[in-house]
C-alpha cells in the first residue's frame, strides 16, 4: 500500500499556493455582483423596457397635451412623467426579483455561497449593486423625460427646484427602494414567477381592494388603503397639491425605505439560517 | 495532534447528522480526509453523499455534529475559494452568462485577478467557448466549467461531487490524472462517485456510506480484501441436478455458503478449492469446473452496500402497456422472471453493515460508528 498518510513517519510535503491569500471583503463581493448583473440579458432587457416606458410614455403625454390646447398653466408639468414611471416599476420589480431568484432557479446560489460563505456579504453586495443600478438609471431617465416635458409644455409654469428634486431624485429613490423590497421578497420566496406575482399584488391589490370596499363602516380603511397604495404614494412624490390625507411631501420615500429595510432584515435572517 | 501536522488541509467530520423532517439523510458520520491522497467517497444513490458534501461546504447546517476544514467550519474561512475549491453540481450556473463571466464573478468574490480566469479556462480546455453562454454547454463541458471554478483559487482542499459524469473517455482520463496530480502536490482531494471502476483507478483511500451511515473508512486494497466476495465457481455436469444437490448438501455440511447461479453453477464461499475438490470426490460427484474468482472493487462494494441500497430497480414487465387479453384469444404469454440481481452477490459477512470495520480508521477523536459488539469480520 502506497497511500502516503499511512506511512505515519513521512508526512506529505504541504501545499500552499505561491500567491498569498488575503481576506475577502465586501468590495470583492461588490465587483462580483456587478459582473453578474451586467452579464445577463435580463438586466439589459428590463432596463431597456424601463427606458422605453419612462421616456416614451412621458413624451407621448407631453406631445398629446401640447396639441390638445388644454389649460395646463397651473399644472405641475413633471407629474406627466408619473404614468411611465408607474409602469416601469414592473421592470424594476422584475429585475429585483431576478437578481436573487434566478440564482435559486439555476442553482447558481450554491456556487456563489461556496465561493463566498458569508451570506450576509453576498446579500449586501447584491442589494447595493442592484439599488445603485436602478437608482442611477431611473435618475437619468426621469431627468431626461422631465427636461423634455418642460421644454415641450412651455406654456405651463416652470417647476420649482423642490419639485424637480422630488420628482427625479425622490422618485428614483422610491423606485429603487421598491426594487429592494422585490429583491428581499425574491430571497424569501426563492422562485422568480412567485415573487414577481407577489410584488405585482403588493402594488395593485390595495387599490383594487379599496375599490370594492364601498361600505360606509369601512370608509376609513378604504381611504387608508388608497392613500398608502404604491401608485398613490408615487403620485404624491410628484405633486401633493390637494392631498389632505395619507403621506405627503417626502413621506412616501421614508415609508418605502422603511418597508424595504424591514423586508431585507427578514431576508438576512432567513438566508443565514436556511439550508441552500 | 493531527491539527499541527496536517494543518490547514484536513476535512474532519464528527458525529455529523442531518435530518429532513422524519427522514434521516446522514446519521452520526465521523471521518477524516487527509492531504496527499485522493479520497473516494462512495455510496449508493440517496446514501447521503451530496448531503455530506453540502454540510462540509456550509450550505446545509448539520442537525447534530460538526464538520471542519483545517479546524474551521467552512462558513468561517476568511477567503473560501483560496482554501477550498468545490464542484458540487455542474448545472449550478446561470445559463445566460458566458463561461468567462461566470468564472470572473466567482474570481472577483475572492479577489482573484481576471487573468487567472483565462488561465483556468485553458487548463480545462474551454478557452474556445469562453465567451459562449453556458446554457448551450453539454454536460461534459459543464463539468469542465465546474472544475475550472474549483481550481480558480489554487486551493489546498478540493471537493468534487461526481466529477466525471458526462465526460468523454479523454475527459475521464484527464480528470483522473488531475486528481492524482492535485493530491501528489500535497492537497486534500475528496471525490464522490458511484463509478467503482473509476474510483479503483483514482482513489487511494475510501470512505463508504450507506443510508447515511459510515460503512467503511480504509484504503482501497484493504477495502477489497476485507469485503472481497472471493468465491469458487463449481460446475457439475449439466443434466445431473441430483449430483449438484448432493454436492451442495455436502459443501453446506462442511460449513460453506452455497449459492446457485442462473446457469446452474454453484458459488461456494468459505472453503478453499482443494477442500471443495475433496468433498466432491468424497460424495462421488464429477466436476466440470472448479475455478477461483477474485473480486473487483465493484463487487466488493456491491456486496458491502447491498443492504443499504435505497433505490433498487425491478424488471420492467411492460404490463401497463399491453391490453388485457381478450378471453378466448389464446393463453396469456408466460413471463419468465429474471433472477434478481441481488442474488448474484454472496451475502455480506455478519456485521458488515453499520458495523464498519474500523481497521484503517486512524482513531478519530469521536467514537466511530463501528459497533464494538459486532463480531469482527472473520477474514
């Protein structure tokens, strides 16, 4: 028998890599997640569709209003970007879910967690990279469509700086947080189609339920459901003129950030304790 | 004591147990995998090999017990890919990503530069398809990609789960030589497989499990000699069943175990050839054949694990396809049942299941699951 370990007197020459080993850190995981998110087609597709929706619908509304001679002198012009962004939220949610759930679907998650056993580090990197990608692209798109709308609808009053800030930076932050919520739901559900359906339910159900709650005794519930529904909160970010109940001003951003943070906390707990 | 000598590179499982609800996948598994050798990890389908691999890699948390690599649980290793490389599942990749980007994302996780990615792509022979999406890869190409991922960090410990699945003969030879070379460089190589012939050529040491429990932990040669199904094939003249029965009775009376093969020959264990010949002569039976039969690793393995096989195939009767015969259209065809496969192997020696012979077990700290009350294998 020639197995070296049985020759107790002669331990094998130990192998150690000529390249020194250093500790892996979050920066490594961020680089890795950036490679991952830019190297799959679903990212390119969802972001392209998102660009088409935000810019396309925003422009369409502006052009239509411009030719209809409607009285828009007192309108907050940037609000006309709302519809495009609302539809684009579906793309953001899809991308957020896919960032995680596609790893579960393909089994890639086992490879990832073998290469980086710190699960929190993987999730943090995923969340950061995804948030930045969505935030930056939404910011660019809302700025572009806002500028186009203001230049087309030049009869309306010019938006204030505060209005500009909230309907670009605020909306982008809101949308990216909504995406983070989807990402966390993706971790919890681990199944792409299931998680996307759940997220669309989260966006649409409160409004739909509110419509059917036309009962006198439930009027308060109906109003709350409507006020805190995601489409309404997004609208409030553009303009809260005439809004006297529910979130106002910057509140939708804080609410969405808090919800996303809570969901992410759940995702961290589940990911760290669950078998992969 | 082993810690200092083997330092970083030893895999050590102590009392590893994993339950999924009521099902126990792995029970009280203790073993050590040492550097410098290829250690084969064998077991029937569903024996718990993959579960054990996943627990070593921290993907599954053991219900009880623990497993460490170089003294540390895998999830606490500071830079996993530089210390432990693993191929768990060739299909565990995102098919929409190119081979190079897949490896690049893994390399970046531990700060490995991109030129190392191109290097390992060359090592596994995938440089020509590096920019192709891995969705279109064959199983063999997927295995090569998985091996590339394991080699990325030039690790001291390597785990491979069924690495030769789907590879062509050239690829199998390559993997075999790769494993041996990695081990000869002083690395720890732990390979699971159910291809016995492959393990016989590759591995120096074997860890065999069945139904989640340790069956054997010993060198390949020890394994074969301990579990060998060596037997003598004895053939009496065809057409004389009475003489076969006579001999069979005489042999059993002398303490041998006698099994009948499908073609009528006898498998005799427990008696040396001259003694069989003498007995045949004494009972006045002519012999057409008296031949020794040495076991291969495969037979030794089948013999050891036959009590621990979860999924056993049966003969496909195709009864679900044929229509019920209409009455009056001739008698239904007689199905001749084939001799079941399991009858081909001599029964295991008493206590070989669960009471794994602890001969080559280098006294792990925790009690090995070998049951001391079981009688030692007489051979």
